C-alpha cells in the first residue's frame, strides 16, 4: 500500500509540474482552463486507469522521476522567458528586435518542453502490455469524442 501511495504522490507531482509548465508556456491570449488532450493531467490519467503491475509501477516511477528532474529547470526558464516577453511587449517604446528574440526564446523552451513530454510519454507507453496499449487507445478515442461533443455544444451555444 505504501508503494502505491508513493507512486500516486509522484504522479501527482508530475501532473502539477506538467500542468504548470503547459499553462505558463501558452500564449497569453490562450484559454487557460487546462482541458483537452494536451493537458498533462489528461494524458497521465489514462495510465492510472490501466492497473499496472508492481514492476510497471516501479518503471513508471523511474521514468517520471528522471523527466521531472530534467523538466523542473526547463519550467523555471519558461516562466522567466514568458515574464521577459510580457515586459518587452509592454515596454514603451516597442523594440521589435527584442520582441522577436524574446518570442524565439519562449518558443524554443515550449518546443523543448513538448519534446520532453512526448519522449516521456513514449517511454511510459513502452512499459505497457499490448492489452494495456489497446485500452489506452480506446480511452483516448473516448476522450476525443467527449471533447468533440463539448466543442460542438459550445459552438451551438455561441451561435445564438
């Protein structure tokens, strides 16, 4: 039971890290509700529902811990880069070259975070059995369908 609590705590910590990174790295006009397939919570929640063996749980912990250690400085740099970009955008007079450079820095950090998350997800998927991967695909399809229905209903509400 203690091992499961440790794993759940580590996954929760990683979820917080991924959500915070994703929210901070988004463009300022983006909807910050943290929903959808791109949110860290949505992707890792699938793994929690797969009834992993103890060996899989241990492997998952190792993968998560490794990426968390690499991702924390990246997240911190992304926060600083976004603050810098906001300051440059609000500066008077506007400096186009500084804005372009700051935007490139934010973009590079977002790209690095995206690749880091994709690599982690690939490693996490690799520890799954064929049956677990199929269940993961089914859950993803269900989630996409639910998102589509929500989007369609929002679109209908806004059209009035």
